[in-house]
């Protein structure tokens, strides 16, 4: 059924490019979207009832009874309009109503422009996840510029000026001191109307039980709705009106910190407080964490992609793919409808059989705080799905091979050579993993390799449009927190720092032995690949390495020559721990123990280690067999105490 619009289009702009309306209410039973001002859902419901009663009167029918009006009201859906999208605030107990509204809205705008709010509610979350549509859940944008745009784009009016910052989840409008101060520039009648508006709405609650209007960052003991009560502002003489306004302004100013007196997103304190107030208040949080219970370093990094849903055991592609077929040049649709992601989904369905739902996201940027960002085609994906009959969802992490057929074709090589070199790199990647495991690195339990098809669209014109194989590696998702992103408060737990120091020391020794480095200049450790898992006692239980990137890159220098860099994990934490010297000593002791243990294991089973990769190609130019030989020889010749002393010299609290 086609949606009838009463009021301006949700995405309509005025002559200055501003949004005409920010609030709407949809009535699925009537296929009507009501967008007329004022921008308050309760009043829009009343406005629509007046519209219905007008239609009834024209037909000679009596007005609706109170029971009929209540039925109209409770069967409505609250909407919010951003510059280019419509947000649905669903009733968690009536998700079918939200889905009905969604279907109607898709006849008005593209499906990608309709998203859902209230993801903090598990009922909403599960309903969306079962649809395979995590990509349609609202979240805070990633960049600082986008956050600023979102904050200032949230401003709405009630009857007068758009002076309120609107929390779309709770329905509360927030007034800052700067906006209140700005009311003093209005003429007396306009000032009186706005003060009366504040007095009236700061005492009201919406149907969610939240205040319709509140005051940003104030000490409620010193300022609030009670300060506006008992006065009819539009009846005050001009001098009394101005006097009352100045009194209110002084109280407002005295109730806030200086940092919150100006609306400025470049002020970190103001920006973070406003983001928290508007988008995290009411248990709203980042989509990424809520959907999958992901570690904090994944916050705001995952871009969920279109997939599909299951009905009666059959997988149905999302209709958004049909929109892409109609608009193949649309960049946003190309991003949402990632063909590689679809191949991954198909493989997971083949591997796990009867699924209830599946959602797949792409991690667009490196989560490392130190590694330089590079523009590469390499992709990292995260999948969450649930097999029918299972109680808990399954999470899998997928990473495309760094050097595949596509990359070699881009170097203008022919297809056969590109395939051969890609296969060799696959063996090299898997051999490095086995080598790391052999030398004591605590890796995730298993990794599988898959080779789906994709259409080559790279730089090599001879093969553009041809189907090629693309290799990716799949592993379990590691719950926990990356060692370089641990919240500072964790270090304050009794016993936490000492336990962590020992785990870091052992993990660092393993990384040093295998020569992890990205550029051959600086070792790779404690920058995103190592994950801390806490035990039931809340203390660190183990450190797992999720990705052995850079292993066996540095195989020529002695361990003493690269030892100085391994003081860094201690130095960066010296201000976090209560006993930095004790932390350093525990780290070094565990480092020494692990280095000695691996060295003893090698000397005890020398022949087994030496012959592990004898069947591989041996080339002093840098084949893995040669690197393995060099790493073992270096390990055997290393004097652990000399290495430990070289690290100790660069630890600030011990030097």
C-alpha cells in the first residue's frame, strides 16, 4: 500500500538548504506519515486524530471515542529525520509495528535510508539480527567531523526557534546555557513565548516516561524546571520579564562548569558530554559493542554489510541487492553490497548448515594505534551467526590474504604467474603460523583457509572482468581486550598489573624469537594483535595472539640488537601501575623464563625443529625455509641474560 504523506517530505529542504522537518509519526494501519509541525510526537498524534475526525465529520460520522483515539495513538510509530535518513524508534514489545512502518517507508525512500534506533534493548537487537540487517541499526558516526555534524544536526524546535539538542532515543530536548543566553537577544514577546515554552515542557514527560525538556550539564541541585514554575511569562510587564530572564540566566550559569558554557565541539569536555547526553543516554550505546559483545577496540570500526535472512531454512538475499543492480554506479550501494562478503556468507552457510540468522561486517581500518595506515585492498571481516538449536551465537573473524591473485595482476603479471605466486604466499602464511606455534607463541586454536571467486576490477586491463580466486583465512573471534587498549582503571585492580606483566613478558619473548616486524626496523608487539582474556577472578588469565602478522620478517639481526624495543610495553605503562619497578621486574622475569624455555625445547629436540620445513624451497634470498633456519640458529646462539640486560637498560624505572 502506498504511503500517504501529511506535511512536508521527511528529507525536504528549505531555500537555505536546512531541513524543513525533523520529527514524524507514522500510522501503519492508515498508511499515513504525519510530519506537520510542531515537532512533538504527542502533538502530531493529536493532529492526525483531528485529521481523522475531520474526515468523519465530512461523512456525517461522529468523532472518534476516547477508546478509538487511544487505539490510534498506541498503534503509531515515532520517526526522526536526519539529513539523508529516516530513523525508526521501535516499541520493543511491538516490533511487528516497526517492521510495518519500515515496509511503508521503503516505498518513499531507499531502504538504506531507513534505520532503527534503540539497539540497547535486547528485544530490538534480536529482532533486527534475525532479519540479518545489522547494517540498518543506527550508530554514532566514526569521524570527528561527522560527530560534530550529528550533534549540531540534532537541534530542533518546539514552537519557536530550534534551540534544543534532541535525544532521539529518549525524546528529551536538551537546552544548553549558550542557547539560553541567546534568548536575551529576542524581542520581549518572543522571549516571553520561549520562557513559557521552557516552563511548560520542562515539567512534562513523554510516553517513554522521560522529560520532554531538560537542561544540559547543570547541577540539578542549583537549577532546573522548578526555577521556571509559578510564572505566566506572557503576562509579565517588559521590565519584570527582563529581570526574571536575567535571574534565570544567572542561576543557569552558576549551575554549570565553565567547560559547558560554550557550545563547541573542539572542546573535548563539551563534545564528549554532549555525545553521551544525546546518543548514549538511556542505555543507548555503540551498535558494534551491543550487537556482538565485541571488545572495546572494535567500537565505531565495524561497517555492517547487507546480507539476507532465513525463512523456512531458505536464505533470501536482501532486496537492497536489486537496488544495486538498478544503480550499479552507486558507491554507497557498492559498499553495502560487498560481493566478497556475500561469498563469505555462502561459505559459512555451507559449513554450518541450518542457520537462524547471519550478519557480516567489515573492519575498514587497522585497529593498531601505532601502525601507519596504508591504502590497500586487503579486507577484514567479522561474522556473527547462530545455528538452529544452539543457544549462543558464533563469531568468526576473516582476513583476506595480503598478496593474492588480484595484487599480482595489479603488478601487470599474467594470470598463471599471479596464481602461482598467490599460492606460494598462502603456504608462506600458513608455514609462518606453524613456525610461531612451534616456537611457543600462544595463538588461537585453529585457522581455516578458503578461496571464493570474485570478479577482477583492478589495474591490469588484460584481465579486468575475469573471475579469479581470492584467498582468506578464517579464525575464531577472540573475546577480550587488546593489550594496548586496556582501560586504565584495570591496572588499579589488586593483583592485575603483576599478572599482566608476567603474561606480557612471555608473549613478548615469543614475538622476539620469531622476529615479528612489519618493516624490518621496529618489532611488532603490544599494538593490537595480542588479546588479554580475564579469568573469573577478574584478573588476566592469558594473552592470545590473534594475528601473527610480521612473523619471521626480522631474521638477520641478533636478539640483543632488537632488545631495546621490548622495553616499550613497560615504559608506556609506568604511569598506569602503582609499582612500576615491580611491574618491570615481573615482565623481565617472565620474558627470561619464556626465552629459556623455548631455547631448552629447541636444544632438546633439535633435529625435529631443524627438519620441520626441509621439504620447502630453500633460498637465501628469503624463503621461509631459510628464515626458519636463521631464526633457530639465532635462538641457539642467544644468551638470555644478555638480552634481558639489554632490555633492562631501556626501562626508565630501572635505569
